[in-house]
C-alpha cells in the first residue's frame, strides 16, 4: 500500500510570516497554496508544507533535502541570497566550503555516493542539498 503513495514533508514554523519571507528571499520559493496556519510549496517532483507550530525542530538531523544537478552552483546562488551553510568535521563527514562528500548514498539510483550541504531555515529546520555522485 505505502509503496504506491506519494511522499511529502511537513516542517514546523513558529512564525509562519517569517518562514514565508525566508523561503521567498533566501530560497526563491513561493507558496502554491496558503491557508490559515500553513503554506504549501511545489517543487519539480514533490511538495512540502510549512505549518504553524509551537514546537521547535531539533535541527540535529536533515528534515528535508533537495536533489540538485550542480551543488557548487546551488550553494553559490544560495550564499548570494544570504543562506549560511553548516560546517562539519566529524569522522565520516567533513565539509569543505560547506560541501561534504558522503560515500554509499543513493545505491538504487546508480550512484556511488552523494555530495551534500546543509543549512537551517528561519525556524531552525535543518535542510540539505544533495548531488548524486555517479560512476559515469
């Protein structure tokens, strides 16, 4: 049953107006639907929603990811809009100029790994950008 379902993400926002500004100004995204207490965004192959919540995200794990073709270009564009990328230096995960190479991701997509970058939105949600590393 669930293998045929579409998957989407919901992210909490303590201040929906602030989050809407962040997503527009920093990420260039405009909601396709607005309702009291929520915003819906459509991307190329999926959608996500921001909902008004008193709860806080942990910001300790990736809550949503965007797959891109050129991670350097995406990071450069977002930095130009004021997005601040996280820097990590852990065993198995080290960023260089905000971008890390992670081996072993995307095994079913013909890749051998992923290049990733992470940033927090205005509400503390940790978002990721990923580019598949292929064998080609």
